[in-house]
């Protein structure tokens, strides 16, 4: 069974997130704006790369147990804690 999630607004599905399988490191997100792939990377899987049409869109890197840093393709960075 493949894990799947849906984001709803009222009675409308806005986006979906589907994993390739239970133990896979890749997921596919879809919305009206397009498709994105999410893939775990790094030595311990502490990084998630987000791509759209084969182009790197963003990277989320876990720095320690308390925070992560989201870096967009334009160089902007945001701390996630």
C-alpha cells in the first residue's frame, strides 16, 4: 500500500501527495499549479530536494533536532523550527 495524502478546502481537493511505496524515498505532489517531486538525499536522509520538471526548486536540510533550513532556487533561505 502506498501512502497518499490530500489537501482539501471545503469539498475541493487542492493538492495531493503520493509516495512511490512504503519504504521509498521519493514522493510526487500535484496541484493546479503543477507537479513536484520530493526526494530524500544526504548521508542520513536529512535533506529533502524538491524538483519541478527536473529543475531543483528548493532544498530542506535538517541541521539538528530543533531546526531545518529551507533554501529556494533563488538563494533565499528560511529557518524552519
